[in-house]
């Protein structure tokens, strides 16, 4: 039976409950706003209900002529980012970038923002200090990200007909060249890295080898559970990542993109190390008894945990790796360097781009080609020399 709500209901002597329909939420559920009033008669309650309904409607009405960029940003987040279910980390990143945009343009009505205002803002960013290092200015990449965010916001304002034209369209994007400046260990350095790794505890050894062998992102490695690993089939399923969001804590999230959800083959040496570590974790869990804070079933536990079984913080691996390379007099690599090393070694070994893209979880091989253009150039130089040798040998064979 369908139930109809009553806008005004008597609750007691001179007490009335007012109920206002306020549309639906993003899940399609009806939203209602209630208010208790105290008046002497039903007719007065009806009059108060109409006044209250008018105030709710006025509050919901959006007037683009008076809406500042700061106000529209909040509206954009509520009506676009949340509905699209954007990652918390992405929203946090947008909030950080919008801090500077807001300082320069947030007070302006969105229909009054002109290309000259955006040009002035981009010029100011060139001399803007970094938050983590006041003595250094923003990189070209960071400046371009601010431009991109502003373009996204005002593009949606145009699409929703808040403004007639996106002023960012009339401003050329800041010049930016992708620089893959991650340190890549050469053969000799890699050998020293692997030899030194043998003396480390098994947890860090396994983490480093998984990242290096499989090209895992830091959060993907931390997000692995034992049930994601099939020791019989020798594969691992990458289907989640661990993110740390300031003021929110650790979050278990889907991978970065759909293509990041992937199944990767495990080498025999990794299988043996995983088996050994799993047995160690089983014994450790039994030893702690009720002090263990992870799952009771080993398969539901994360592979890399704290001593008591909680999810490890992604930064813990950065801290370990920084100490490890310093102790062993190795170049200052980061967890993401290990991922770049995977792709670089595979490309240099002649593995095709489509395969490398699949391992790395890139959307397509074009992404791989852009990110590792410098590596591909070196490989092409080698190919050119190989072809030259083939041609010269062919000529020599005939002449001989």
C-alpha cells in the first residue's frame, strides 16, 4: 500500500509537525525536512507550513548570476564529484589545488571570470611557493594541474548553463613536458640492491621483490590479502589499493583505473617466499592469540600488516626503503622507483609495449609509450645499430 505524507500533523496540545518534500538524494530516496511548531490552530499551522516550504525552496534555488566560483566549487563537488563517486584522494587533491584558485578567483561571480583573470592567476602561480618547501616554486606540472581543475569546474558550469562560455577555453594551457625523473638502478646497482636485500627481514624483502617483479604501486602491494594470491596457479590478483587520506586515515579503495584491476603471474622464487612468509604469519597469529587484531582466517588477512595484524601504513615502506638504501650506499630510490624499474627493464629486454602496459596496469600502451619515451628512444637507438649491423653483414657475405 502506498503511503502519503501529511504536510501538517498534530502532535500534542498546540504542537504541530511540519513535513516538507525536498526532492531525492543521489540514491533516489525521497528527502523530507521536518520541523515542530507551536501554534494555537490548524489554520495557523498550515500558514506556517507554507512559509517554511517557501524558505526551503528559496534555499534550494541556485542563482548563477550571484554565484561565486567558491560557491560553485562546493556545488560542483556535491552534484558531480560525489555522484561520480570520485576517489577520496582525488577530491582531497582537488581541494588542495582549489585553495590557490580560491585565493585568486574564488570571490568572483562565475559569469564575470574572464580569460585575463585566468592569465593573471597562472602568472602568479609561477612565483608561488610550495607548501612543503617555501624556498621552492611550483613545478610546471603543478601549475598545469591548477589550469586543468579550473577548466573542469567551469566546463561543468557551461554544460549546466550557469555560464554561456568557459573562459578557460580561450587560454592556452601552460607548457608542460612529462619528465620521468625517477632514479633507475643500473645493473651493478641492482645487483648490490638484491644482495643487500637478502639480509633484510622477510616482510620488507617480499614487499620490495613484489613491487620490483610485478611493477606494483605502493598502495597495491600494501592492499594485497592472502586470498588474492593463488599459490597453485602461481598468480596474484591486484584488485584494491590502500590510500592514506589526511584527516580521514587509511582507506581500502579499488585500483586506480579499471585496467589496474589485473592478474599477474608469479615467479617460482616469489612463490617460495610467499609460502615461507605465510607460514611465519600463521605461527605469529597463533602466538598472539586474542591480541591479534586482524582477521581470524589467514586468507582474509592482509599480507603486509603491523605487528598486531592491522593494515600497514603505505608510508612505512617509504621509511624502510629510505633507511635501507642509505645504509647500503645506494641511490635514493622511492617505492615508485621500483615500479619504474620494472617497466624500464622489461622494455630494455625487448618486451612489447602492450605486454608492459598490461603488467603496469596502464589504460593502454599509449600511456606506457608517453611515460617511458626516454627508455624507448634508447631501445630504438639500439635497434638502429642492430639493423645497421645486419645490413653491413649482408653486404660482407656477398662480397666475400
